[in-house]
C-alpha cells in the first residue's frame, strides 16, 4: 500500500534553511503528482506546493514563493522541499501528499514538525 | 478560493445526527466537469484522513453513516448517528483551483 515517510524537520532559527524529504513507496512514484501541505495552530491547513509527475510543472503558494522550492527525484522515489529564509510563521507540521488518482488526496504521510524560533 | 465552514464547534449527543456546512467563494466545478470537494477527518495526533471525495464518494472503510452532498459552492457533510469514534476535526477542501484550500475546520465533540 501507499507509504509516505517525511524526514528533515527540526528547530531552526529565523532566516536559516531546512530541507524536508519524503520517501514514497507502494505506488509508481514517477507517474503521479506530489504535494506538500502544512498545518500550524494559527493558520490551520495550507497547501504549500505541487509538482507534476515529470517535475516540469511546479507551483508554490504565495506565502512561500521565492523562499521554498519543491523538487523530486523519480529515480529514488523521493520528494523534497527546500526551505530558505525561514520565518516564525513557517512553524508547522509539514505533510507529504501523493496524488495517486485524479485530484486524489487520500494519501498523507505522518508529517514532520518544523519549528522556527530564535 | 476561500472555504468557509460552519459551525466551527459542534457538540453532539451520542446517537444523534450531525451536519457540517462548507461554502466556497467560487464554483468548484472544474473544466473537466468534476467537482473536487473533499472531506477529511483528523483525530488528535494523526494526519488528515480522507472520508469523502468529489462531493459524495465515500472512501472504502468509511461507515455509511457518513455522507456528502452539494454542488457549485454549497456542500454538506452529514453523520446520521454520531459515535464516540467520530470525535475530531472535520475539514472540507477544494482541489479544483490552485492553490487548493481548506475550510477552518469543525471540531466535533460529544456532549
């Protein structure tokens, strides 16, 4: 079955960088779009970024545009989120989401916590 | 697209029905004619779990007590008889227009 395991979260100071990874298994990773979503106490659930199955089409929500970059390695079945210039408002649990069917958001990882604090 | 849920807090007596409303700021009908409105349940300490997709399709393993309905900009999640295991936060989400957006969440608790 579909498995998504996020890693890379932690405590980081404002202005610093962090890279999250998601290891995917149980489906043909290279054939499906992937996403990152986040959940913070103050702002609820927010869709952060989307990448097409080829990696050619990429979208980032306005609040992270220019600071975060989603990417994927279809040879390793991994999804990444490079987060630069982190702000306290980026503090959240970050989830990897697999779109296995058309706009199918059934598959979420367990999440990784990012805390941005001095 | 803004998603507005109501109520935000929903105390329910065991065995009684519950209903959650979700309204979008614009139509969720996609150019492919599908309406990508999804309902999630989130229990404390867990990831969101999909219950309903494309307005009214129940996921496997989701009890028949749960049903979704609606069209255009108005949607509803109904639970016919609330059980103790239904406690959690329920979110609607639109997957028609990027960026996909969620409602604020409805906290269902037992009275």
